[in-house]
C-alpha cells in the first residue's frame, strides 16, 4: 500500500473551484493505474502539489475571481512554497517531501528559492521535485534537491483517465485507414493562443484553408488577452513581414467551428474527459485529413510538453506538422523511438528557437504539401505505411502503469 501525506495551503472560507482531483497528484494517478494507495497524515512520504491553472483559467473564461485570496497567485509563483511548514520537516528527519505539478511550470522560478530553503533547514536529500518536463533534468547540477521525471505522455494519459474515470484510454484506439481521408489536412484549435492564432491566420492568408479543415474557437475573454499580447508583439511581428492590422483583426474576431460537438465542448468547458484520447469529436475530425497540423499547448524553449494532440496522431495513423516546443520531434525519435515524417516535410523547423519564425516555417511546409494533389500525397503516405504502423505500435503498447510504478519506486527509495 502506497501511503501519501498531502501538504496543501489552507485558506479560510475558500476552496479552489476545481475539485475533480484530490490534494495529491500521486494518489490520483495511483487510482488511475489501479495501484493500492491511501492518503495518510502519518506517512513519511509527503506531497505538496503546486497549483493548477485554476485562477488563470477562471480569468480567461470570464468567470468570477473575487473569492480567490489576494495571495493565491498562479502555478508559476514560487511564493506558494511558503505554505509548507519547513520547520516541521527540519524537526522530523524521517519525513521526505515531493513537490508535484500536473502542468509545466517555469521551473527556473523555483530553483533559487528552493535551494535557499533547503540550505536554511538542512533538508538535503529529503526534498524532491517531480516534474513532467524532460528539460528540467538538465538543471540537476544546479539544484540542492533531487529531480524526478514523470514522462509527459504518462502524465497526460493519467490526467485524461482520471477525468474520464477509466484506466484504459489508449489500447482501444485503432488506426484510421487513409481511405477515410477527404482533404489535405486538419487543424484543430479549441482555445486561442498566440502561436495558434498566427498559424491559423497564415494558413488562411495563403488560401490553404480551401485544401483542409480547420477550427479556430475562442471566447470574448480570450480575445481580450489576445489583443494585449498582440500589441506587445507588434514590432516583433512587423519585423517578420506579418501584416499586423490584418492579423490583429483575424485573431480577435475570427471564429470557425467544424461541427456542433466541437463548439459545445468549448462553450461548456467540459467533455467528461473522453476526448483526451479517444473522444468521438477529435477522432472523427482528425481522420479526415491526410495529415494533421498540431497546435500544441505550449511553444516555449524551456520545456517539452507532449499532450494527447501528438499521441492521437500516432495512434490513428496520421503524419503531422507540429506547432509546439522546439526539439520536440528530436525528443520523440531519440527518447521514445517514434519515426517522424521527413519523407513529407523539411523538419528542420524543429530546431528553430524563435517562435514566430518556427510558425512561418511550419506553414511554409504545409503550403508545399498542399501544392501537390491530394492523390499524389496520399500515394506518398501509403508508400510509408510501415512508419505509421511502427508509431501506432510504439504508442499503443507502451505501459504507462509501469512508467508510473518506476516513479513510485524512486519515491519509496
């Protein structure tokens, strides 16, 4: 039995509005993978879970935030570490603390403050960081705490499974035959972000939307945040020959939903979790294209964040172009053993660290792909079916339970 003692901030007359998870990520994921576990205040294994995007999400969706404490902050705020009773750990030398986070955080925000705390309270070898960003491991020489890694795909599978109340989100997903396709590409955006807006604008500006299917959905509140970021990046955009006025108008006013289900899922902010990997909406839409243009959740240079969007393409058997973090394709091939699609694209865009330039390079590759006929590109992909089969096999046979058990083994040690 794996026992966890959750340590968490206690606010008077306030409980965070999202409560599908408990105060312990480790406990929730144990439930997903059917590993015996319990919450136990006497356990020597203590966990402090960093905040989720609760406050930021509420602001972006225009939900009331007046009940949030003034010092609530967000998941990137190192001050939340002050809620831990560090003197307690100093006095109880058999206790170990594991800091967890469901989503990528700005890890550099935490290194210096956490190092100072460990030095002050002499907590060497007893504080551990459990993250899902593989690039965090590069900072181990500069940390006085141990970095443990949970691979990002296992994290997203566990998260999606917990939402959907199921332990099997992957094994039943079959490849979709190329005969199901009817257009060059599919591009799905259910939330507006800068890189997604720019990519969708550029593909529409070049008339590529006529060769594919695309969605671009956002709320009025998101449009407000979009305006602020676009204005902040005006010079950066114009220096790269992006027609700013045209882009600004598109990003803040344009919406396009492919079907009722997609619009419904966004408007209501819920989908019972099933669309994370095998929901009907994303599956039915994605299989229409010969390829997918993936708009990943983050695009920064300090993390590699892999979500259901990438793995969904591997599972249904579709090549893709990726608007995400640089060096993600390299990570997928070298660490996971997937094969990418250099038989279709110049994938040097994966090395581009400048966000705007990377988006431009990806859309350029999409344009080159769409300039060839549908049947021609379909035949090229069919000749490389063995690559799609390989990727499906890697994705569908990987044991996420074993990956999580390995993490628990490191924690128990």
